[in-house]
């Protein structure tokens, strides 16, 4: 016997209500449903993953939100920018002799009368924004999405036409539907006003921006995600997630509800400063944390073995060398820098980072090579950010997030970035001037980010250090006095006529290489440990100015050199390459 055919895309609440009714009919107590599923989630898991239908779920963007209907299934990708807390709501209640549920909804479908037969449940609230610095090549094209969206919308409408007048066990009864507020509105000709409200809300969402704490130039709206049946440890601030759930946009949901009663099934909205006509609500069924590989298109499922990696490394290195004016030494350091990541922490030390300061950059040099390098990195990395450092910028900008207790919001700062972000700081624009208290504090924040890989969040009554993993590249004329990088490399170009075109296929291969190789494990065999120790002791004896940080940096460079070839263990050949690269760098410094 064939099971019920739920319309998961067009009417996901139908599956929720049907499984709830089935669970109640089997004798389950509604009180036992808080914090756990009653059978709806396995159906969605089967549909999305076992049947591989996840690609048919529309992705929420300012463009698509205008065509997506409320109460349908959507996907949303974003960074958790704030955690406003939890929200209490009437999860289940008795309508006469029938139990109903408000789970995955903002406004009850049926009126709730004062009764002892109500169950107050709790859900977690996440304010999510577009990933800061998200590169355009990571986004779904309008044409690709349009085809997917059109397919499921046409299928959904055709199903509804076939089901008109038919009864089905999976939906609520015809009498219940006829008595519902939504059905009454339909009979009274109010459907057009609801559609109009949804269109206006979509326009507001698409045009809202910095006042809600996200980049107005991004191709994705902010979103208030409501999480159910999930432990708090699964989601952390600044994590990037993909959420799949029900998009709601109900005209009954007030922007500022002064009443705190439960007459409509819900308590006061704790996020009244996030109006629903600017921040859509998404009731989440399924969520998963994303890594850099999830943003790659045509991501191959091959192992990053040395044979396949070596050719990609050589081609990418040639490309970097060419755009850097044939400066081979600088291109090698840039490659190691792009592969660096924090893989361990020892007290305040972030092990594995390799921040880079390219000096000898004048304004005319930046206009050529700096612009080329910035463009190349944006084409290679999924999350990139550029800061033109000036006195005016330092004195005015908010780098660290701050808690606003009046609005109950964590107001974002420039340095609230996702893990794996790349930050270019252009210090060539910095001229003589006086820093105010804000500017001095911002310099301290930038210095802590570079040295400790952490950002201090201001909660007014206390401050909290949040760990991060951000690659920092500084362009400056001389050694930066604000940002003490791990490696200082004088830039020495010999040409500036680079114009080679790179195909999309090659770019995708390089993106895969950078994203995959930097995640490989690494170790040093006992024999190589002895060689490295002897070389470091000899280097210390030859130059007493070398401290533990410089020696640790050489070990990091050895690790990154091996990884750049797809090797997970340091070899003598790669260690010799690191020593020669360091010799050439020191020669330039002299």
C-alpha cells in the first residue's frame, strides 16, 4: 500500500499537522511532545536526503523572496550573528475536544480560548545574517534558481488543483478548514490583500540593510531562525549554517506587540526590533553547519593526493607570481599564508596562523598590484574582506560587536567574521593624524586579532574574548606599527603587464585545492624532529635575536609547505625549501 503523498514543498504544515493528529490518535500525551518530534522530522529527512530532493527547496535571497509563498519550505544560508534567547509559545491546545499544535507557526490557525488544556513550549531564537564578505561566485545564479523554483511551484499548484474537492487523511478535515480564519478570509475576498502584504514585506526585506546589522550589498536577507528540539551546544555564535524550514509572513504578526497575553497562542515577541516585514521568520526542521567546501561549485569527491595536488600547486603559484610582478619569493609566502589556519591553541597562542605583511607598497603600487591581488583572492576564497585603513576610519568605525540592552541586540562590528575569513588591511592610505579614544581602541582590537586570533565583544557590563580564525594580509609602505604580522616580506616586483585570463574550470580547481589541502592533518616523524631541532638550535646560536615565536613560525611554515604538496608529514626536502625561503626573505630585509 502506498503511503500518503505529502506536499512537503508547498504545504509542509500539512505533514506537521497530520503526524501530530496521528500521534494524538495513538494515545500520546501532548505534554510529552515538548523538546521532541512526534514523527514529522523523519518524513522530511526521507524526502530531502533519501530521495535527494534538497536541491528542489528554494534558497532564500532578496530576489527569490518576492516569489516564495508564505508557509512553504525554504533553505537559508547565513552566519549566526546574534542569539536573542528563547521564546515561549502555546505549543499545543485543545479546540473543543480536538488537540491542535502551533509548532512551526507564528500565529495560530484557530482561535485559542482560555482553557487549562494548553501546553506552553519553548523554542530557541537565532538572528542570522549573510556571511560577511561572501564572494559572488559562491551564490546560486538567478537562472539556476529560477528553474528550480518554477518546477516546484508548478508541481505544487498542479497538486492543489487535483486535490480540490478531495478528502485526504493527511490534511485536517473539511469542516475544520471551512471554519478556519484563513478559509473565512478566502471566502470574503481577502486573499488578494494577504498576497499584497507578502509582496510588500518581501520588498521591505530586500531593501533593508545596515540598520539591521548586515551588508546591504549582500545577495541574501537577514533571517530570524526558530530552532526546535535541538541542544544549545549544536549552534554557536558566528557559525555558518544552512537551515531548512517553513518561511512565515503572516499579516497578523504585529511589529510591536505591547500586550503580553496568550490570547493568540503566543507571548510577546522578544524581537520587536526585528520587524517581520524586514526580517523573515524561518521555523527550522533541519540545520547543518557549513564548511568552506560547501560553498564550492562542482566540488570533486577526490582525495587530495600528492600526485593530483602538485600540478594544481604549480599552476596556482605561477598565477600568483605573475599577478605579483614576477616576485617569486612573495608569491610563495602568499601561498603559505592562504593555506594557514588555527589548528590548536596553547594558552594565548594560536598555533597554525601565518599573518603576512607585504611592505614596499606605495600608493601607485597598490593601485596596480594591490588591486590585482585583491581581485584574485576574491575569486579564490569564499569569504574575503577589505579594510582601507585611515585615521578617519579608525576614529569612527565599530570593529567589535556591542550589546544593546534596550533593543536586546548584539550590534555587529566589522571584525565579527565567520571562521576561515580572509582580511586584507590596506595601510598605504594611512596618513598623519590624531586618534581619538575610539581609534586607539580599534588599533588594540586589530592588534589582538592578529596576535591572538580573538576579538573582544563588548557586553557593557563585561567584555568577552571570542576566538576566531581569520587570515590577515597587510599591505603597507614600511613595517606596520599597528599590525605586527608573523611574517614581513618586502615586495619586489619586476613587471606589471600581467593580463592572462583564467577559465572558470581552473578557478574551481584552485578553490578546491585551497579549501581541501588546508584541512589535511599533519605530523612530524621522530627522525625529522631531530633534524628540525638541530637546525633551530643552530639558527638560535647564529642569531640570538630569534625568539620562541620566530622558531614556532618556522615550524608552521614547514607544516604549510608540506600541505601545499598534499603531504601530511614533513619531509627533508620541504624543510630545506622553508629554510631557503626564509634566507631569501631575510636577505631582502637587510
